[in-house]
């Protein structure tokens, strides 16, 4: 993605007044992986490191005893299973990414906390220095998405597939197919072991870019004279346009089914946080493919945000995260069970949308962007709920 310009109204988190965070919903892309065009795709060691680093950042942000925006009542060292929900499609790259993220979020607790004394007095230590086990729920949609070159290949929605296919009949697509023909053919020496001559065109803009981007990171014998930075940049720009066009169209909402489904899941999770008075759903983490990001960006009007909307037309980098943060300006306190000790008034609740492109590390900043075409980055719960219900399914 671009995200080269940070506008004044896009506020880093540390500029907000004192508040209490009640719960968060984190949606993350996987870490670096092998190419889609050479399945099965696998999470690389680099990808594992990226996603673990992001998990560690969110621990330091929301969970640790000295966290900068600690969630009220959250367990800081030993995970409390009722407070966290993690999910991912049945996909090797996404499932492994979820596991790596959770390792950073709740790392091993060591021999003292990671042990118990039995009735007979013997002490049993947990394996792997107190490694913490957190279940990952399997999502029905998105199965095998990182092995599928087709954006709608794992959406399980025939109507969405039909809608995306309609893009290939548009003037925009056919003009780009013709105008970029010579450019793609010039890359044949780099692609002919994977793609047939007929496949080397804008029609396969993303899988071509994906293969060459992976090679530029991992293949030390790749001919750099043919894959120059400017060539890779053009391939990236064309892939962004191609995939966004398949993921979202304002006149065909069904095309963005991935974003609509995600919106419903976010609403359900944050609603559960409220109705349980913060006892459950303090942290919800979901892993998914870039199609969900792109379709949500379109549905939530992030592409129309003044000054920076064009940035949201791009495919998020590996390990990118968007966060929905539920908070209150009041001083909310929690009891031993994690539930808040005083009733939450809906009128006092606020929600922010936060995004970081790529791995978020120590020293990085999550940035809040305005949803639904508004200027304000902080919405009341009712404003947020009404906006999401406008396209959630």
C-alpha cells in the first residue's frame, strides 16, 4: 500500500486523552509466504518473525502489566481463555500466522508460573518453558485462500464470483489489458517456467506480481537486471488496481462479500464485549486474506477519506493489521473475574478504526482513520454500529 502521507487529522494513539480500553478486534493478514503460483504456499521464517513481532507489539499495547493502553481486566501473564478468541480459515499460511501471532501475544511464562503442584506434592512443569496453548477456531470461509490465485476462490459465494468476473468485460480492464501487453511480454524470461505465453498478461496481474515479489525477497540467483525496482513498482501498481477491482464495486455490493461478512463478525464481537460488561471478548483476533481488507476498505468508504483515500486502494503488505478499539472516557475498573464493576452506559462508548500497513513493531504507531466518509476518527458506539450495519451480512 501507499500510506506515504500522514494527515494532521489522522492521530497517533498517544495523542488521545485518558480513556479505558474495553475490548479490541484485530484483523490481520499473514506474514511473508512463498508464491501462490507454486503451491502449496508456506509461511516463511521471515513471515513467522513478522507475525510474531506484531503479536508482541499488541501485547505491549493492550495486555502487559505496563501496557500503554491496557484493556480493563485483561489477564497480563497467563491467558484466560474466556477473554480471547482467535480464528483463521483452514489454510496453512493463515493458521500458522495465527499461531505465531499468539506466541507473541501471550509468550511462555517460564518455570514458576508455568507449573502446578499436584495433590501428592509433586510439581509438574508445562512443556516448552510454560508455552501457552490458545485454541484457534476454524472459519468456514477462506479455506485454502493462500493456495488460490483467484481472489474469490475461497469466498464460497457464487454471486460474488459472478460479480468479480464482470470486471473482465469492462472498458477499464480491456484498456489495461491492451496497453500493458508489451510490458508483460517483456517479462517472459522471468515467467516462462511458471506461466504459459497466454497467461503472461494483465489478466494475471496479481499472481505475476506475487511470484516476482517473492523472488525479489528470497531468490538470490534471480536476474536483477530484468527485475528492476521500477519494473517491480509498476507490477505492484497494476496488481493493486486489478485486485481492488475484483474485490469491490460500489454498484455491486455482493462483490465485497468478504468485507460484509467481516463487518458482521466485528459487530458481534464488540457487542458481546458490551453485553458481558467486559467479561468476555476482550480480545478477538482474526486472520484473513487481503480480499477482506480491500472489500472492507471500499464498503467503509476509507477510499473516500479526504487526502489519503487513494492509499486504501492498495493491497496491504504482509502482517498488516486493522484494529477496532472499543473504549470509554470514564474510569472503568474490573473485578477478579475480568468483568467491569460498574455498568457501561452505551452513550459513553466510543470506537476507533486503526490501521498499520505491514508488521507493526516497537516504535511504530497505529494510526486512526475516519470510517464511513466522516472526518472524525472517533465514533460513538451507535454511529459505529449504524455504519457497520449498513453493509454487514
